[in-house]
C-alpha cells in the first residue's frame, strides 16, 4: 500500500486490489500512520486506486459531506472491450440485486432504483479494446462496470459483467484521480496503474 500524503486530518493512499476499502484498509492505514482511521468513500475489493481516509471525526464529517454534495471528484481509467466513441455522458437507472451482488440497468424508476451518471473520454486503443478516462457524477455500486457492459463494452477481466478475457483476473479499472475541498482549498492526488501502457 502506497501512501501519497498524510497530515493530522486525512491520509491519501493507493488501495491495492483485493483489500476491502471499508475494513482492511482502515486497519492497514492505522498500522502505518497510527491512530484511528475513518472511511468516507469506497472502492470495490477487486479495484485499486486513490482513496482518502479521515484521521479525525471532524475530518470524516467534512469529507463525507463532500462526497454527498459532489465536491469530492473521482476519476478512473479503464480498459474496455471494443471501440467506444471519443467521449460521451451516460445516464442510466440502476438496480442492485443484493442476493447476487449484481447490478442491472433497468427502464423505469421503482423502489431501490437509482440514477447513475458518468462522463468518459477515449484515450486510445483499437477496434478490439479502448482505454478510457471516466469521471463519476454519482457513486453507485458497480456503476462503471455496469454502464459500459450494458453497451457491449465490458471491462477487460470483468467476467461478472460479460468479459470473456480469461487472461486478466480482475476488472481493468483504477481510481486514478481524487480531488476534494478541505478548509477552502482544493486538494488533488493522482496515481496510474501499470497496465495503462497495454
């Protein structure tokens, strides 16, 4: 686990794939920097990337409010199957089947259905795959994975949502940039995965 920045209010780190962001990471960070750690947002266990954790209850309240109000900005890079457009903004309705831990795009609002919005830009690729950068406007479970898969562009390595690529063991998705406001200042941290050169 790489720590990008730490002060007495928060710590920014790179979460490795296979560590749970709400349980394993606070424990690992507490061992690394000392003291209690509060999670304020989450990443799927099989996704790595930049995260911020609070070191005080007051900081946790500020950062959690930023997540709710949309002032915490999260961007990702992903490798997806097929050639996507140069860029777009997608809005879908998502419903989560908690028993199967799987999310679906649905046609109409009903109980448990939430709106999901993201924007993306194509950074490169060919007719077989695309490297994209994604900005989340909402933070829904499995959102990026589901929205791309529903358009026949599943993430490489994401067998749960339709990838047939058995060479990759985890979805090619990485939280590359995190920006948030604290005490009136904007703080931005970045990190990129080794597979971006693929």
